[in-house]
């Protein structure tokens, strides 16, 4: 049957209010389609650094970064399912143990997006603190002389926290709580938009694309704008021992 006849038949059985509703819906759909056709597609960010397996060789290219350890921190290659990854192992029976994957090449723009995929085994039981991602500014590279520091941490109940250390004094550390727990037994993505500034810095953190922190107007760099980003397995208590953290798809993007 002709489409015009079908339309006439439909209109004939509609009440006036139904006709108005149908007309409004059709008009809205037409306007929406017109707006979408004129809206430019989002420009993807420019990838500055990417490592599928988060392996040390990718960081060593052009002296972009490297691996550091404290206590008995160990880095190794691994595979979860079909995904190649790196495993960071620490000894939680000592006072502090850490395995860090550092990116220390200095980047020119004030704002970048940093991300990494994590896999936490279901048997993991964090203690009083567990540093899994960090940004720090430093004049001499020594962590003891580093400030500000922004640390993404997992609490004993598996919820995510941020600790911000604006000065060299450890007593000035400010915690930010999310109440959002990280998954275990599966891969998840942590990403952060980090803006460098001595006064108006900003940190936004996302778990699997959902924003869980927005911290504006904080000090995020020193006057020389140095910034070192690291993906970490760093703790001093908790279990099991050794404690393994699997990481992959380590990435830095510049916004266009």
C-alpha cells in the first residue's frame, strides 16, 4: 500500500492530542538529525607515548623512562588471558617495597591525559596504603625532596584515594576519598587528566571512563615545570606476599 495512504489512515484514527504528540516527536527527530549532521566529530587526542605490554623496552626508547625498585621490587613479563602485560612484584613483609615504571621525559604542554590498565588478583588485600599511580615534581630527582606529589592510592577496603603533598613537609599531605572500589579479577582502566600549574593545577581521575575525582586549584608542579609520572606497585603491608600487580596499555595523550 502507498505510504501516503498509510499515513492518512494513521492520522484518521488519531485524536488531536495524539497528532500533536506525533508531530512534535517527528519535528524533534528532524532537528536532532540536523544538529548531529553539523556537529564535527570529536578530534582524538595525540598519543605521545604508548606501550601495549607496559614493558621496560618501550620506556627506554629515547630515554623516555625506566624501571626503579625499592626493597625487593621486581619487574617481569606476563600474560593474562590473551593480553601481554608486565607484572610488578613486591615483598610486603619488609617495611617498604616498590616496583615503579617511570616516564621522566619532560613534555611541553601544561595538560596531558595519562592512563594505564590494571589487573588486581582477587586474593589481594591492601594494608594501610598502596600507591599504584603517581605524579611528582622535583628539582633533583630525589623523592625525599619532591613536591608537589599527587598519588593515586588503594585503601584497605579497595577504595580509591588521592593524596596530595603540596610542600616538602609530609604533615601537609591532604587525602581525597572516593568511596569507589577498584575491581579485582578483571582488567580495568585508570586515566587522569593532569594540568601542571604552581597554583591552578587540576587533576581529574576516571575509572573505566567514569569520573571519580575532580580536584581543581591545587599546586601540581614546581616553578621549573618538571613532572615525573609513574605506574607503581608500592606498599609496606597487606597481602599476599609477594603481591603482584599486572599492568598494560600504558599511555600518555596530548589534547588537541
